């Protein structure tokens, strides 16, 4: 197995709602983090599971939700894969299915599930030097998030002020990413950045543009056809304010914010099979004027190389 790795972050847009939305519900934007993958010249298919948990402080002014603390849990199960067009170009695609829930005082407020918004991205291998003992690679690309997900602006959940719980968005969003990896023998460092430029949906709701930047260190342990990659890193995310009515230029003044995570995880590969598990813990954050707090995130998955 060639010892070539890279990290790609594909950020999908946050879920949306009508202008009746609550201003302080946990962000359900799903960062589709794929981790360090071997053999950039191969094709593969995979399955990912992502779990995110938030707590939200509500006041009397926040829609029809009673004052207090609610807890939002977002689960995403998605099929994804990569196809190499030639030595320089590759296409990656994602089809998610989401299950989103909200609870308050131990009582369920809403559960909505359905097909999410699919994403497609085209990457170009700008640099790929696999020398000994140094390796460098630089990959960049652009893509689209498609409005394929389930979205009902007249649903009871939307009317009760749950802007992020819908599986889909009804919007087309532009995706961009860049990724650089440097490795010396078995020790490596990866830096990546991803940006999502959102558009307004048919209901004139527009989630804020999003930026994510990460730095990840990894170490390679290999014996025969088995390889283990323990990893440690940090990730920063920033979200601009949402537009509750984009046509009228009305923004959510309490929206937007930033989050900083520490991550730890590992990946294991044997022949054509790969497994991954990453856990994220917030170490600093200020989101929705401090009313929303990220609790933790877990991402796991499996890939199968098909050539």
C-alpha cells in the first residue's frame, strides 16, 4: 500500500426554516470530515456515522418554546465515495440520511428524519511528491451542495421554531476546500481549510457562510498489510449570521459565532478495508450570543477500496 495520505473537509450547509424560527437552536451543519485516507489514486465507497449534541438556553421571546434548556441531537448516516477521473482530478460524492431530535426536561419536543442534502466536490491534485524521507501533497477543489433533502416549511416543527431540525435546506450552496499534508517517514502533519458559501432558499431563508480550519498530527504504525494511524488535532469553525429574510436583508442579530475543538482518534487499514473513529471535545466557543453550547461530536466510518 502506498503511504500517501490526505485530509479533506467538506462542509455542508446548516438546515433552515421560515422566519418564525427560534434564534437559538443548535446548529445542525454537518462537517463531513473524511480523515486521512490512503492511496489517493484509488476509488472507494464508504459509510459514515456522525453524532453531534448541543444544549440551548431559551428565553420567553424565543418562538413558542418554553423557557429553559433544550438538548438537540443530530445523527447523520451517509454513503460516500471517490472516483479518480485521471491522475490529477477526482470526484467525491455524499448522500446523507439524518435523524434529528430535540428534548426539554426529559420530554421529546420533536423528531424529524429523512434524506439530507447530497454534495458533490471535484478535487485537483496540485502537488504530490512522494520522496524519501519527505512527502508533500496539496489538494484543492470546489463543489456543490444540492437541495435534495426533505424540507417542509409548513411542518409543525418549523412553526414551533426549530430552524435546524429539517433534514434538507432547499438551497444550493457552493463548497471549497484546500488541504496540505507533509510527512517525514512515519510522522506527519495535515492542515486543511473548507468554506461554504450559502444561498437563500425559496422561503428567503439563508444560513450564514461557514469556515472551518483544522490542523492534525498523525503517526504511522505498519506491520505487513496492517496499518494504524493514531491522530491528535484541533479544529476551528466560524459561522456568519443567518438571514431570516434574505430578500429584505433581515439578519438574525443573535446568530453566528465560533467554536474550537480538540480532536483525537485513530484509523486502521487492512488490505482494502479501512476503519475510522474520531472524537471532538469543545475547548472554547461563543455561538448564538453564548446561548448555544456544543457538547461533543463523534464521527466513525468504514471504507472499501474497489480497485
